[in-house]
């Protein structure tokens, strides 16, 4: 049993607690710390007895540790836009790592964040704007990577820029931000290039993609390392706020343990390769063949066990470096005398496989990519350590902070406050969470952006990957996700139902839903829908409650029209297509897994509703 499972059992067997005596929240501050690509399992408080993360562990000891927090996307930019708006990528529109933009010459180009307003929907209120209108001073220091953020003077169409409501924005990383970027540090872009091992230093990564050679960073001083610069600037901002007696919210954007997995020698020396424990599934794709619905580049090439262990040492060292930066921020809060009036949050944007299934990076819906660490710590509000096993999403963060601070929530938010889950409940609530991914890199459809969507509840994880075989996992019986239940017919009806629930209300411009029509005459309802060339047949669904969860299949047809003699009005219908798979993947389970060509429509109609005559 993992460490956090033991702790949860011990807590829930005793009296379930929530808050201490509630203080006046009018002058509470929020310190939100987010890292990049932190594998949840590589944290002491989540059960790893090797990694050294004393500062994150200390936050867990004075707060709530969530075991089932999920990212809105296993990709940095979409995940962060979802966090900053409280909406999923398909809702806010920020779906890519690099966004396609039509330039003045009419050409579509891919661009990094920070050069165009293209990104999250302009009608949405951001994190900074929400807290600012509630009279907080706001700062975003460090990595943001949100498409739509603009420094002043960058784009002539937006001369004042778009700082997303933050009073102070500084030390960006993957966002073009003249004067406030890591490459501007000390007016010397070489620090940035050395840190990332790009430009003239790119050859340092040759044959060392996973830092299996355990090389240190090319930077010589800790003071020049990005996360410590961010911590220092965050500390100075908080000093200024306390001096001026201002209530504040700060977004502290750390960058490790993202690649390159290089750090200072003192962190590298903390670990030995022989200490590392290989994941149980590390041989998966090597022994069982490549997954068609996993990007080719995600399937790691290392097969030598000592190379893998040395690579793991490098990752663990980067985690410890990042943890030290967390500690510097927390210690400053204590030194300033505001520790008892501060709500801390620690999380990351998405996970890291670290050789689970033989993968590295993220870019899919396997657990290590989407299940992330999340801790809320506030000794003045939370009486003692707690573990929460309820399903949660990063789009829940804003509603949760709003309730903790007694602020009115925004109508646009699609998440739910988590306060009830750690305040009064003893059992996890029944809900669904979603995660989305839109990128290219698949052998089945070269150079095509493939939409992927996950639905997770308390029993199953379902993943739809456009034009490819579905995935369905029993998350309780198959924690390693080695047994996709889709091949064969035993779970075919369950798969179809989860597919409908996942595709329902999924609106994306790059692949619209197939069209459908409905008409009623007397006791008959006629449904018709668009023919999809890649479809083998279609399922017609009916719900008398209007809820997709209550929908049932009333027909499976090869045609594109169906007449329902069901009597009654206010009945809802959907039509879903079942793909005709004609190409095998590379898995040992040698069955058709891929359509002949990439379908241009999602295999679902919008909800079709009858009305009273």
C-alpha cells in the first residue's frame, strides 16, 4: 500500500475534520506555486521514500493532499490556459503548444505565446482579472505560457498588451516577453540558452536526450538558475506588498523538473543510480509493440536498465532543485510574519511518465501524464493534515480559492469548488472529469493534429483518440493501465456509452461534430444525419430526461435516417458513428485499430430535441 493510501485510511477511520475556527479572511493572501512536468509519484508526501522534497512535504503536513487531481491537458500551454480561465481547452480555445495564426501575408504560421492575441477567448475573465476586481494586488512571476498574454508594445493591434489582470508580470519562459523574459536576465541571453541547452549549446544534448549521462547544468551559479530567480523575485514582491499592507495573490511559475534534466551538481549528488526503482511497466511498448494512439516520440528509446536509472537520477535531482525553490518562497512568507494569513497551493501543469510503459514526457492520457500533485496548505484554516481522494480537475482551482476567500464565483467557470470535499465529506463524490489533447506526431496520420479526450469517473477511464481505437480501463482493478478493455466484445456497450458521454458537448473548430436533423409528425420522430465515409454503422440514442447519462441505444443502423415511433415530447436524441478500422497497429494484439484516412468530423451529432406541437 502506498504511503498516501495508508494515511488516508488512518484519517478516515477517525473523526473527519475540516477547518479550525474560521478567521476573518479579509486580509488573507494566496501564494500559488506551479512547477512544470512533475510526476506525482516522485514526491515524498505521495509515497516516494527516495526523493528529497522536504518543502513540498511540509506543505502537505499542514494542509490537504489530493490524490486524484487531473490536468485539463497533458500539455503545458492548454493546461495553463485552462487553469487561468477555469475552463477546458475546447471552451477557452487555447489548445496547442504553438498556436496557428494567419499573418499579414495571409499565411498560417505556428507561433509561440506572447506575439499575438490568438489564444484563450477574449470574452473570458482571467485569474488576474478576477482577483484584481476583488481588490487583491496580483503578480505572475515566472513561467505562464498562456497563449493570449501580450507584453505592452509587442502587437500594434493591442498597444497596451494583455497582461491578464496582473499588476506585475515578470520572468517569462516559453512566452515572448521583451524585457521580462529569462533571456533578458542580466542583459545576457546566454544564461537562457545554457539553461535550456539550445542555440550554441544544443550539441550538449546529442545522444543524451534523457540525461542518462548525468551531466550537470551548464550554468555555474545557483543565483542564475531560473527557478531561484523566480523565487527571489517572488520574495521581493511579497516584501513590497507587506510593506504597503496590501492583500495579494501571486502566481509563482517554476520550470523544473521539465527537460533538460540537468541541474546543479549538489542536486545530482543527492542520488545514486542503484537507488532508483524501475517502473513495473517499463518494458511495455518494447515487448508489446508501439501504441498507435501514443505519439511516436513519447515512446522512449532507452532499453539499458542502468541508462534508465541514471536518467531517473537526473529527473529526481531536478525535482529536488525545484523543491528548494518552493522552500525559499514559503520561508519568505514566514519571515514576513504573514504565514498564518496565507493560503499556499502547490501543483504542476501535467505529469511525466519517467519510463512508465516505456514512455517519457506526457502527451497522452495514461495516469502518469494526467494525474498530478496538488496540495492546499493553510494552518489557520485547516486544522491538521488531510488526504482527499475525491476526483478533481485544475479547472476546480479558481472556484476553490473563491470559496475559501468568500468571493463570488464567475459564471464562466466550468469546475467545482473542492471545499466540500475536504470540509464535510468522508467518501469521494460521484463526478466526471475531462482532459484534452490536440497535437501531431502520430505514425498513423503523419503531420495531422489529432484530438484526444479523456473522461474519468470513479470506476473507469475512457479515452477517445480520433480515428483510432478507443481505450477503456478499469482504474480500480488495473492501476497500471495494461489491460485496455476495448478489444473483444465483452465491454462493447459500455464503450459506446462512454464514447457518447465523452463526445457530447465537445466543440472544436478543427474537427466539428457531424450534423443531424430532427422532425416530428404525430407520434413519429424522424432523425437524419451526415454520412461519414469512415463509419461502419451508427447508433441512435434516446434520453427521456434530457441527460446524456440516461441515454440508451434504440437502434444500430447502416443508413443515415431513422424513424422512432416513441410517443412523447421533450425527448432528446444523439447519433454516434462506429469507426470502420482497416489498419492494424504495432501491438501484439494484432487487430485493426486505425481508420483508412483521418475522419474530418467527430462521430457524434449535437443533441437533437423534440418539442411539443
